């Protein structure tokens, strides 16, 4: 029996119908334990991501590679996750990235507090939004096509 859209509850109901009440109680205990373990795992990942985000904000060099590794699974989140995480990984791993996390760069930032970064022009944001809309439409069309064929 596959664990489908119903999740652990559907699995427990299937076990109860097939093997009886005692097996269903055992399955409930397993599903309850898995739920608590997944909660602890998600909490630990959230804490680690918070620490990584703080280290990136402070421009600490040791945060680049772990942050890029955490962004890799997000590439599977089509279409928006692929765009965002791809750009994030590129930004973290490109040739100029070590310069931004160097002690020399942090010293320059402290030395020139009156300088501010330039924001992205609205035309670039409009282009990104258009690319997102088009890629979402293509993804939805391909999904519908696969559903109709399968």
C-alpha cells in the first residue's frame, strides 16, 4: 500500500480495514512517532536556516557553501523555486562571491556608511514577473497535458 495523498491517516484506515483493529493501533503509534520526528527535524532545519541567514546577513564567509547546499532542493519547486533558488545559488557560488564575504569588504562597508546599494530598476522586476507568469503557464499546460494523456 502506497502512502498517497491521504498521508498517515489514510494508511492507518487502510491497515484497519485490511488487518483489523490491533494492527491499526500499531500503525497509529508509528504515524504519531513519525509526525513528532518530522516536527523535530523541521524545527532543527528552521533553526539552522535562521543561523545561516544571520551569518549571510553579517557577510561571514563560512555561510556561503551551506546556504547553497540548502538551496539545491528548492530547485525542484517548479517554476518559481527553480528561478529563485537558481539565482541564489549562482549569487553564492560565482567568482565574485568570496570578495563580498571577505574581511576587506566588511571593512569597506564599515568605512563608508553613507554609501547605499542601488535597488533593482522596476523594468527588471517587471521582466522577472513576466518570466514567472509565462513559466507558470507553461508548467500548468504541461501538467494538464500529462494528466489528460495519463
